C-alpha cells in the first residue's frame, strides 16, 4: 500500500505521460468522430509516441484502450464505430497507462459542441467535487474526509453521487487497496499515510444515483436516463499534503485554491 520513493518516481512519470494523452485529446475536434476512432488515436499515441502500454487493453479481457461514456452512461462505455460524438453531447474518456511496470489512471468529461447550460453545470460541478476530495488528502487525515467533501459539494448543487463505483489504490496493479468512496462521513475510515497512491474519481448524476448495467456486461447507465459526468486523477499522499500525478498543464491553478 505504501510506495517507496523510487516507486513514486515511476508512478509520477506514468502520470505525466497520461496527462499528455489528455492534452492530445484536448486538441481534437471530437464532434463527428466515433468513439472507436478516438480509441484508435489514443492507442497509437500511447504505444508509438509515448512508448508506453495502455494498461486497460486486455485487462479483464477488455479489448480497448479506453472507456467512452456518453450522456447517460455513467462509466465503462465501450468504444464503437456507431457511437458518433454529436453536438450537445458530453463524453467521459477513462484511460490508463503503464510505463516501467507502474500504472496511472485518469478520466475527463468533454463537452461536444454547443452543450446545454445544465449539462455544463453538471460537468463543472463534478470537476469541482473531485478537487474538493483531493484537497482533503494529507497524512493523518481520514479517507472518509474525501467522500464527505465530494458528496457535500454534489448535493449542494442538487446532484447525486454514484455509490457502486469508487476510487482505488494503484501501482503495479490497476486496482489495489485502499478503496476510496465518494460519499461518507468525516473522521472515518483508514488514516492516510505518506506514500499512499490512489485515484479519486467521482461520478455525479443529474437525477437519482441508481444505476443499470447494459446487456454488453460493461456499460453502466443511469437508471432514470439522466446525464452523468466523471473526472479522475491519480494522487499521492506527501509529507505535507498531496501530489496530483496526472495533473494537466492547464490545471496548475487548481493547486492554489486550497
């Protein structure tokens, strides 16, 4: 569970590379593209340009590099040639990357073209909620503080938090201990220690928090058909607080808002 300095350095490098994948995606037009096209571009970028491995490909027999979750899809959306990103949609891309044996995990929800005010508010609030959780990371604090902060921010805006999926420890394996819930009570759960590395990845719904699994065995949607958004970062606990290993170059201002 506790990573040594050389492991943290390798995880930071994987995180830096994964951040560059999202910076590549930031430049794509997206509108009119299929999610399978995006998957292929990310596969080539990770393997050819970054000389790394897309860690999700082959994990649990999953044949793709990323999850592409559109509109009411909460998570685990499967890339498809028939899923075209149309104006007004929101789409989450969840991507993992492994370099030198260590894995980073991150996701981001994109706005496609002209998106409704309510959809924008959901996406913005989900991003803010993730950061509210990140700001609670420090040695000596409780894991429950993370979920409490996320849920409080979501409920303040009238959104619900999905409870069936959570953040997780990460390192040589994609899913390690501990689990990071996105709801909960302050001063409960495991005490954070320097050297822990885990993901914080809240999923917020416009409507109720109930979920439904589709027949493909992967795709999870909102039961009531409402929109859902997600953001995710890989975070380490430092001696004085936290380090966001998958931080994008355009996000550095978030570090000053604590």
